[in-house]
């Protein structure tokens, strides 16, 4: 099948590899050195690329084009596209929209209120502060004190005086990412994954797009069933509200002592959660993407291999403040149990450079979580570029 893939990060490299393995002809709108052996470069503009290659399917990786209505534009030209409409993408692009969906359809989530500058709310306890709108994983503050809460609000309103901010009750517990593929009516969940969002070991430092991810995560059956139920109710609720959701629905949950609570929805594969998930996929994902686009999923369950996967992100030293800029002098070789996904690299004069914030996603596979983790870190130890830096506790 002729497929245009939109996006050029580690997530898209993983998606490209998973699709190319099943013989699909891939066309890319972005450059990624990992794409070179998997397909061909097409126009930067996804619409032009789709016309150029007479695409049978367009797969959209990142959230920004979804929120900007790319799928609506493709569908207006009768292309099949995997991803939600702009209206449905509000599940990610507006946290306030999601809170109101949660309230209307009984999804368990944290208590919250909306705040704008000058509302005069007395901040007398610490609140989690969330910016309404896309923020690439960087629009959330989790203050420990009232003073830090006030400082976060001052920072937000100084930069964005018109912003709407969500103040949310702070929850405690391990996090879990449960993603599903939805066709507007039904959602089929993938195996559960876990991201590590903070920059430094021990979950310290600023929030990032994600420093590593593992799958599957072992959680009690009833907990997982509750998370699946949230995805199902969200898809049913969106349909009932006249905004059917097609694409990847990603629920970010906190597993509290009183059950899972929804922290956020994303409307696409997580990056880096996608890397372990699709590396473990034991079947062609394309019928699922196509089924979602058409409004009819091909089954009730996706098949995954029985292994475990661990993806460790190798970033530049100053990520998330600044990207890397250094030649990569050594990489581990891909093997049956190791894949190096390119996230922020480019080729300059024939030399591979680290040129992004998150540079590589080194993904190890193994029969146990420990074996997958050990394989990933053995791979990471072979990566050489100046300033290469990673967390040592992914999956620990
Ligand atoms: P979000 O983008 O909403 O998932 O938030 C990013 C990260 O902030 C999450 O992965 C959590 O680690 C943290 N976070 C978000 N909401 C809360 C909350 N209500 N309580 C505690 N931590 C939170
Ligand atoms: N890794 C979190 C995200 O993709 O939003």
C-alpha cells in the first residue's frame, strides 16, 4: 500500500519501520536519516505529497498538524487519513475541553478549575498548573508549595497574558500510558506502557517530551480494565457529542490508591512510548490504521510478541533547554534485540550529526523487563557524541 507518513521524529521512525517490514511503500514529508532505507522522500506538504504519490493512506504522527486540521483537509480531498479531525484533536489541544468531556461522561480525573489572569483566586494550597493548549509536554508545573504555585502562575501569565490555565488537584502514584486505536465507535487497546517524563534520574528535573519508555507494564487486571473503560467511555462520549474520534487515543493515567485517574489525553502515539510499543507489535499495523480511518477496525485485539521492550532516549546535554550539535562518531549496530531509532539527527556532508533535543531512542528487547533494559543500556553505552546524556533508570 502507498502510505504517506507525516512527522520526522523517533516515533515516526518506529512507525516507518513497523510498516516497511510488511512491504508497504512509504513516502515521507520530513527528513530523518532512519527513513532513508525505508522509503522515499516526498513533498514537505502532506497534501501535495498525498496527491503526488496517489496515497492510499496518510499516517499522521505528531499532534500539531492534527490540531491544525490536516486530517480534515486530507479527507476533503478524499484521502484516507489515520488521525483525528481538528475537532476531535481538542482532546489533546485543550485540557479544558477534556475536563468537560470527563465531567459529562463520568471519567475519573483530578478535581480542577479554570483560571485566567486577574480572576483574583486566592492560592492557598499547591496546585498543579496546566496551560490550556499544545505545549509539547512542557506546559505543566507540579509545584510543592503555595509559593511555587504562585511563581508558576506568574511565569505563565507574564509570557501569555491571555492564557487559560487549569489548576488541578495534585495526585500521587505511578503513571501508566494506555493507548488504543479508535474508529469513531470502538477502541482496541494496546499493551500498557510507561514513559519517564522528568529529565533526570529519580524523576527529578523539568518535564520533557519523555526520556524513555517501557512496555508492557505489569499492572493488576482490574486496574487495566478501568483504564480501558476510560478509553471506551471517551470514544462513546465523543461519538454521542457528535465529534467521533478516529486515530490513537492515548490516556495518561495516575494509579492512585483509590484507582486510576486520567491526567490527560493525547490524540496520537506517544513519543517515546510508540518505540517500545510498535517494536513489540507482532502484526502489520496498517490494516488497523486503515480500519480506523475508514471507521471500522479489523478486529478486537492487536497481537504483540511476548517480549519486553525498553527505549532509552539519548539526548543532548542541555535538553530540554537546548538541542545538541555534534557529530555522532559511534552507534551500536541494529540487531534482532536492538533498534536505534533516530529522533534528532541529520546528515551533514555525509556525516551523521546529533542535531535535536532528543537525539536517539535506543530500544532493547528481551524476554523479561530486566533483560530488555540491560540490552537497551548495553546499546546506549556504544553511542558516542559530545554531550550525549541519558537517564540511567528507565524501566528500573
Ligand atoms: P500531562 O501533560 O497532563 O500528562 O502532565 C505532565 C506530567 O505532569 C504528568 O505525566 C505527571 O507526571 C504530572 N502531572 C500532571 N497532572 C498531575 C496531577 N494532577 N498530579 C500530579 N502530577 C501531575
Ligand atoms: N511521551 C509523552 C508524549 O508523547 O506526550
